[in-house]
C-alpha cells in the first residue's frame, strides 16, 4: 500500500483539518466523483469501525488495506449494485453453496466440484476447470471473491475509480456543496448535518447584514 497516497487522500477529504472525517466530508467528496448517496453512507459505516460517527486516520488506512473486504460487505454490495435484500440473499446463498469449505472465497478445487455437479458427475478436464477459474478470478490470485463472482454473473463490482480520483479531486465552493447536499434526499446523519450547517451559515449571513445596516 502506498501510505503517502492514502494519507494525501485522507487529508483532502478532511476539509476542516480536524484529524477525522465526518459523514458530511466523506459525502461531499465522494458525491463529487460520482458516488451515490447510498454507496457513500454504506462505505462510511464500513470504515467507521468503532461506530463513533467519524473516521480516524487509522481507520481510513485500515479500510484501504482491507478494501476487498469492504467491497464485499453486504451493506456496500446491496447499495452499489442496487440489490434488494432478497436478490442479495439468493446470490450469496449460491456463492456459499459453491464455497464448500466456507472460507469466504472459492478456489480451483471448488470450481472443479461445481463443474462436476453441473455435468451430473462427469469430471471436467483440467483445461475446462482452468478456463472457468480464469473467467471468475479476474485478479488471478487463486481465489474467487464474492465481488468477482457477481461480476462474472454480470453484476458490475464496486468501482474503485472513485477512490483513485480522490487525490486529484478539488472540491468546489463549500457553500455550493452544502446547498446541493441539503437539497438532495437525506442520507442518514450526513445530509441532516449538511442541512444544519447550511441553515447556520444563512443565519450568520442574515445577522451580519442586520449589523451592517
């Protein structure tokens, strides 16, 4: 992991330089690079390991180090792939059935077992097993994750481009961001906080105008 890059991304998101990322900061930055409200909210829950409502630098680094795990979490996959509870449960059950040793991923022996079962007990050739394994195992690490399995079935995996774009992303005017966030559908505490900040800003502006007159 490139710690310098991860730290620079953390610093870019931490707009108020508090040393922690709050829901609004994560929302404003990720919405700016194309993420959806539900996906941002889900990702925040994954990264905020202690559940205190903010993401520390340590939690952020740990979240990047375990990005594959975060991408495979139920809450992130359902939000990003727009899956209902029933759809996710059915797909996960199919994956778990293939994952016979319950390791959380599928290896080549389990792919061999799957092919044998689909052919009513007729063993596939090694070339056939390797071909199917390659079609699932896109990063060629010898393990098929749930994300890779869903991608092979035609479901687009969570897009990591948003993370890669963050270090080059320069947020526009903060007040414009807050107005957009306040007008958008609420996202848990994040949108509520954006609305609160916007209202406070307007009150301060009104007070300043009154005092100036």
